C-alpha cells in the first residue's frame, strides 16, 4: 500500500494550529473509511479521527472540539485541521484505512512546544 502520503507536520507553539494532508490513490479514497492515527515513542498507535465515504466523522475524546477531519473528493485527499494544540498532541501522525490495513507510511511529525 504505497498509495497514501502524509504531509504538513511541523513545530508549533501551544495554542497554535496545523493542517495535515493525506493524499491517497483514487481506489483507496473511493473505497475506504480513512483516518488519522498518531504514535508517541513507547506507546501504542491510536486513532484520533476518521471520516467515512459519506463524510461521517468521529473523534477521540482527547481531540474532540479541537481537530477536524475532512475529505476533498476532487483531490482524493483527507485533511486534519488541528487547532488549540497542546504539548500532549506531539506525535508522529499517520493516515491509513480504518480499520488499519496494509503498510504504514512514514507519517509526519507534529511537535507542540514553546
């Protein structure tokens, strides 16, 4: 599954915002629920947000009200808008099917620090 590419991470101060992008192949984008996961060293990877083919979204309690996931059907891209970022949001963020399938990509690092 080398058909998903994440981008958009970086360093931001607490309270700041970042937007992540997940570019998927047309086949994947049109077939699966997609989600954003994150992982901190030494901890299990967790699903933070997902969006179904019809656009239905769900969020982990830790990000609810701060993160927004969306699909752009013209660009085969899933976005994660992250607002009011906290230091505990620091992680490598990955995009994958939900449930997860295939190989994981390299992810994109998000660091929230003053």
